[in-house]
C-alpha cells in the first residue's frame, strides 16, 4: 500500500476541498491542507481543539490560530503564488502513513524556472509544535525573496476573534500574541526560522511594514538550493496561564527539525502498528479505510484526557467546532477497540459536561441530563434556535435541533456503558459515569407521557436522527434508545455497587438512586416502541405512513433553489416519507438482536429508497444493517460511500454564503464500524469478543488488531474462516 494521495488541481475552486483532504493534525490542532502561500481566501487555518469565542451575535466557534506556516516567495519582485500565478508543474501530496504534507511547484519566470518544495507536519509527539521545511531552487541566476511570517489575516467564519495582536522577535524566532475578543483568552504562536544554503545573516532583515515576518533577500544560482526550516509553536490560555512564555520556552529550546520529524514518524508507526486495517482483494477499499483512520488519528485528543471530537474534526470552524452524537455513535468504537485512552477522554468529556446537561434539562422544565446538541466546552450548547437561514427571505428559520433532538442523551449513556463493557475499566462509573447514565435516564423518565386511556409510556414532540421531520411523536429510534438508557442506568448502578461500595454510597446520596431506580424498573418495560406493521415495516414515528409516499428524486425536483432546506415547517421533505438519513435503520442496527433478519431486511428495503443520505452519517448505518442480515454485497456501496467521504472530497461545501465543508469524522468512524463490526462482525459479549464475519465479494482477507478488557487480539477474516488470535 502506498499511503499517498496526490493532487494537481490548484484552482481557486479546489482550495477548500484540498484543505480538508490534505489536512495534517495531532489532536491539539488541525492544519488545513492549503499551500504555504495560502491565506484567508483559500481557507488556510490552524484550527485549535477545545477553545471557543463568540463575537457579537455571531455563532460561537473554535479559534483558528494565526498561521505560522505562511511562506511566500517573490522572484524579481513578483509573488509566485497559486492559484494567481499559474505553475508549469504542481503536485501536492500527503503521506498519510507519517502524516506529512508535501508540495512541489515550478513556476516559469522571465528569468528562468523557480521550484518550491515543502513538507509540513503537526508533531504527534509534541502537540504544540509544527515543522515546516521549504526549499527553493532556480535554473538561472535571479533575485529571490522569501517572506516567512505569522499570518494574522486568517480565515474566520464568525470572527474577527482577535482584537489585539502583538508581535515580538528574538534572534531567529518570531512571536505573535493574539488577544481573544472574549477578554479572557490569548493565543500565542511562534516561528523559529533557520535558513541554509546560500543565505547568511546578511540576507535577512525585517521590513518595517511587515511586522511578524522574516524576509530573506537572496541572490540565487542554479544548483544551489536554499532551505528554510521552521519549527513553530502554539499555546493558548487553555494550556498555560502565560501562553507567550510557553511558546518562547518551547522555541528557545534547540530543536533539530530532522530529529523532530523522526520522533513524529515513530509516533505514527506506533499508531498504525495497532490501528491499521489490512485488506486483500480490494485495494481501493483498503486505501480508503486507512485514509479515513488517518483522519481520525489526526483529530484524536491525546494531549488532554477530557476532550472529544467535533463533527468536522479539526478541519475548521464549520459546525461551530461542536461535538454532536457523531462522537458517541459513530466515532467512539474505533478508539474504544484500538486506543482506549482516546475513547476514555471522549467519555470523560461528556461526564465533565454533565452540569451543562442538567442545566439544559432544567431550562426546559425537564429533569436529569439533556445533553447539548452542539456541545462546546463546558457542555455549552452552540446550537441556536435559528440554525438555518431561509434562502428566499434570508431570514433565520426556527429550527428545533437544540430543543427536540433528545436522543443525544442516549448516545452519551451508550458511550459510558460501551466503554465500561469493552475496556472492563469501571473507574469512570465511579467518577461520574454512573451518575451520567442515571441522569440521562431521569431525563427520559421526565419526558414520558401516558394518555388518560392508555397503558404505555410515550415520548412526544421530538426530532429523531432524520432531522427533516420535526416535533414528531414516538420516534422509534428515540423511544427505543430511551428505554435502553433506563436499563443502562440500572445496570450502571449495579456495576458500581459491585465494584466500588464507597462510590456507590456517594452516588446514591447524589442521585437519590435508591428511590428512583425501582421506579425506573417498573416503568421501563412499558415504554412504547413502535412495532413492525403488517408489512414488517416499523413506522419512523406516529403518522409517518400517512405522509405522501414519493421518491427522493421527486422531492429534489420540487426544490426552487438547490440550497433550500428540506425540513422544517415548509421544507420539501417535511410532508413526505422522504428522510434525511438512517433513522429506523439506525435503531435496528443498534438492536439487531431484538428483531428477526426478515424484519431487518424489510425495513432496509423500505427505508433506503426513501432516504436522501443528506448526512454523511447515513450510509454506514445502511451498510451495517445489510451485514446484519447477511448481505455484505448490498452493504458494500454504502461502506464505500462512508469510507470515501473524505477521500473523494466534494459533497456539499457551501450553504449560501456559509462554508459547511470540512472532514467527516462520523463517516470515517462509521466506515471502521462497518469493516470491523459489520464485515468482520466483531462484537463484545460477556464471554469475550466474537466475530460473525461476512465479507463482500472479492475480499480475500481482512485483519486488524483490537483490544478488549486490557487484552490485545488480532481478527483474521477470510471468506470461509474467521479467527480471533490473542496476542
Ligand atoms: C446530521 C446530524 C449530525 C450533524 C453533524 C447533521 O447534518 O443530520 O445527525 O449529527 O450533521 O454531523
């Protein structure tokens, strides 16, 4: 396997997409795969994990740091920059085994050809460091100028987030301290530059009007390339009270670029030693799945033990840098089985944000924990009540994602339970995990309604995973997950009691569990979950079958504007059976053991033609369910869709004037789920891990490592044999 992707398209239109596909990151930051000379217009960004700001009435979003990689060359005074100055040769490539972004570009100038080659990496060992190597060569003598700066003219969606910038300089080091609008935070960035080749000290000066930059004036000759090596550092007030001092300390240290690169590569070697997928018989699938895992590894929080993964990873400010149910339902499993520490951090993030969830429930008059739909730090819900802008009137539309997508709390409860089950680490239950699950259950308990004449508990006025149908009653997915959350709460309490009597006693005092849990046990079996109708189809919610039954294409044809929102009050899909993404199918995938294969199949057959797959979360659930009823070939195109979400790029990038593109961690994680839990059929049982394999046509072998309860295993699957080998 080559572990390399390449691209020659340097057009203006391709820049946003390339920025996603060529991203490098280390969990602390994501550096969009734009070119060295790119800036705001091409959406260049060093996106930071877990630090947010809000300007005026704009949406609260994560910060992009001033960009210390900005490097531009001038030949005879003219900037050689793509896309404005066309190149005679250009290739950008990503070594996604070692997470190194490279480019090679040659421009023709009146004096001769100038070639730039560069490499960059977000250091996997030192999460605050970035390395960049930038080499210029010429084929005729000429005057070249290199501008190496910390660019503060950066891409921001709802900025500007900095209201004051201070530059300073110390020998080869440039520093920039940016003050955040919130008045509390600061972001400090530094760049240590070392130039080698023909240049010497005399070639360097700082041009008055360009603060925060080194400018090197060079007389260059053929055969004598010049290389600029930069080691950059980023710290914020999230990391250190004095981030500038931290940057200075980091850069005053003598860093050897090559040595940093070597240890960075070793760190990636270790990641792949446990985290890669071996696949024989389908090179494209093999490359795409590992490329998806590359992206997940770039954004996995490792520098802290209490961060999760936002829906667009660290690819920018889109989706407000917020954590959605994507993390628990789609992304968690890969880390759970291959890097349990990362999974633990993701779960801990939810446990830590329980106060925000309790507060949110209370604000709506409910009890327990209602987690943020778009969760930022501290559990702050970044989701606004007006999350979509009407394309016709340009007015904000009232949406109900924040207040009605109640299934989010069940996803959180699932994560705590799955983490505990698969890792065998019960410590999180004592540290707030059991309480988190119980408070999620209490939330659903407080939502239950019974008709005066009825004998079952229902949940009304919700939005299920299919966001196009708002405020429905008895969404099958939500009700089933709510009931399961109640069971999980009972189980979590039992486990805690067994494992840590003292913590259990505290938990009982905190939650009044001994009074509440018996009530829950009495109720849980009467929570209504819609049953299959006479055709075996489970209605997505009350009244779903009465909606207009039409096709996705027909609904699309009704759009007056391609950017129109399909859901909400008068969306084109709202009054039809056409849905945005897997909903009942997700429920059946989660609880496939509770239904016959025939029911699984009938629902797949019914819902798939009615699904727009308007979310990148959808395809993997269809793929997984098809595996559950033994049709891997039916699953295959959906698996590929998920695995290729970022490999192919494209897709929806803009909603009106708002950039909504970025990477798709849920699709990446979903693809691993299909491969490991679908095709290889990995499942955790009380007796240990098992495989129920079913490989698609042509696949000769799939192998991957995984960890359960502290033991490492290797899954080896061939068309007629599946084996788990203890390592
Ligand atoms: C989907 C949600 C998802 C969110 C973030 C939306 O388009 O409908 O299910 O959580 O994107 O990925």
